[in-house]
C-alpha cells in the first residue's frame, strides 16, 4: 500500500507575525494573515450555520474551472497541479503539461491508480452543494477561487473517477466514501471546507455528521483557515 501524499499540513497554532521593519509614516500596515483554526469534529460541525438549501439558478459553468492554477508559468491547470502535488510517485510531464505514469492512492476507496486519466479531482464540497449552501450569493471571482482552491489541502482531492461520480453532488447524509478508513477524514475535510468558505448546511447534513462525530469519529480533529 502506498502512502497517500497530501498537499499541506494544517497549522496547529496562530500564524507568526512578520518581524517589524522600519516604515515611513505613510506606510499601510499589511493585513494580518487568517489564523488557522483547530477544533474537535463534534465542536466544529456546530459552528456551521444551519439553513435550508436552494438549487435555484445553479449551472456548473458559474464556477470557472480549471484555471491556470497556482503557478501560471508551469503550463499546468489546476487539475494537473493537484495531480502533481498528490502523486505518491511523480508522473512524467510532457509538453502542454501532459501527464503519464505516476502513482496515486484514492483515499475514498483505497485504490492505487497508475493512470492519471482514471482520476477525477473532486471538489470536497461539490459545486452544486456549495451553490445551495451560500455560493449563489458570491460574485464570479469568488466562485472561481472556490472551484480552484489549492490553498487548503482538503478543498480538492484526487480520487478514482468511479467514486467521484458516485458521490456526484451529494452531502454526507446521502453519500459517504466506501472505504471505512476514509470516514472520519472525509467528514473532517467536508466540515473544514464548509467552515473555510462560510457555507451553511441543512439539518439532515448536520445530523449525519453528528452521528459519526459522537461515535467513531469522536477523536477526529478539524483544521481550517478562513478563505480570503
């Protein structure tokens, strides 16, 4: 079994402030970085606002993706950058950022994958679910930022196309990863994404997460940083 590689480690303390430097009287102080938050799952889920959901007006093209990614100069879009970042064994990269070979572990179903074409990049909270839960009120720029969010390890994840399509736009009250080992991680990452982006949840979703938060996932911790 290969080790699943993640794109970032969640901070367990407040971000360090930069060292003070001489500045003119007219200098504008830099905005402080958002503090990393760490809570038990049972507490974190209680911080998600509860609200009815509405799909009215949703179309997938209202969330522009995949864009040019974090590194515009690398010629890879967000999808390819996520695949490169999450690879347990790096693929070969040809002209136009065409990937071949490599190795990944899809944690939803514990499947080892050696063909990048058989992987999907899953939005942890699907685009339609995000729309239902508050993104309908965002402008196009924020929806694009959400759809391409590589600044949080939980937001986008490389998984088998089969599990991604089984999940579709369902929340944890309707779908959970088939691998039992994925349960607590998945719920923590789902909750972290909702909190990071200030999204709501309906009562059935909250109730489903709480079943696990008070039982097999009671020691699970949620890490997140509020999106800009």
